[in-house]
């Protein structure tokens, strides 16, 4: 048996005594021990860290229930404190956290999606508020994104729309009846897009213009009701350039018969005598 082995064995057999010695030695040479420990640590940082991690993992595995219980209890008793701490930590490490989260979701796409889905199902009320806020903040970005998506997934989007229409016939009919005005504008917009001109005004603006007529056609002066007035392009689309922009001042409400008899003429009924 080598001296080293002998010593090891002896220490194992005399644990109490060894502990006493170590304590005494430590008390007497605190600084020295500390320095030595530090030196060792700096020389073997990675090794020490690995060892510590392994030990911590082992300890956690062995005492999981105990630790979780303790954490739960601590969290309950220190809600405010923890909240403040988390906020402070977040502010201090914002960029780091954001980067980490981004990396993590990139690496664990499926998992993250699943978690979000579950959470959304569990918290529908919260989600509504969040979505609204998020939408208001990122309107332009979202519109751009969905436009790109539609462009790149034309077939998929079309198929999905077809399926939805088949499965929700009743719902769609009801919606159409309720939103006739809006729908006719949407259809006009679609038509305009097809003809390669751009409608640069909102539904709100258009509805305001409709309401200003009190339901009377500006050309024949007949009352037809706001719902029956149609959108007319003052300069007909057939005469517009590709990509020409129509603002709210470039369109007008007309009754159906005036609209179709106007044909290719450029007439702004609001500004003629
Ligand atoms: Zn008319």
C-alpha cells in the first residue's frame, strides 16, 4: 500500500478526527486556505464549474420534490419582492434575454409553438387584450407579413378559403347581410386592385362620404338610401394608369343607374354646377 493510499484509508476510518483536524487547521490558517482555494479555482475554473454543475444537478434530482415545495412556498410568501427582483433583472439584462429567447425559439420551434398554443387555450381573455395591443403596435408589420405570406402560399391560402367558405356558409350569409356597405367597398377595392389602381382611403372615410349624401344621389338628386349608393371612380379606372392612386377625393357615391350611365366620362358631381 502506498503512503497516499494509506492516508486515504486512514482518513476514511477516522472521519470525526479528520473533521476536527481540518476545522482546527482551517481556523488557524483561514487566509492561507482561502488563498489556496482561490488559486485552485482560477487555475481550474472550467473543471470546478463542471464539478459544481454535476453536483448541483445530482442534488436537484435527489431532492426535487423538496426543492420545488420550498420554491413554491417561498414564491407565495415573497410575491412582491420577487416581482420587483424579476423586473430589475429583466431591465438589467434586456438584450441578453431577448437574444436568448430568440435563439431558444429558433432552436425549439415545435416545442415553443405547442407551449404557446396550450397557454392561449388556457387564457382566452388575456389573449384578446394582448392581441389587440400587439396589433395596434405592429399594424404595418403584420399587414406586410400577411401580404408576403399570401403571395408565397397562394395555393394554400386559396384552398383554406374554399374550405372555410364551404364549412361556414350560414355564417358568411349572415355577415354579408349585416355588413353590406362594408362588403361592397371591399369588392370595389378588389376590383380596383385587379385593374391595378390603388384605393388609398379607409372604410371610415367612405362611410362618412356616404352619410354626407343623406342617401340622395348627387347626380339625379333622387333619394335611394345610403345602402343603395355605389362607389364611382371620378376618373374611370379604364382611363387610369397602372398603380394610379385614388384617394377619398377621387371617388364619389352615385346611384346604380347614374353610375352605369356615366361610363367612361370624367365627372365630379360634387364640383359641377
Ligand atoms: Zn343618380
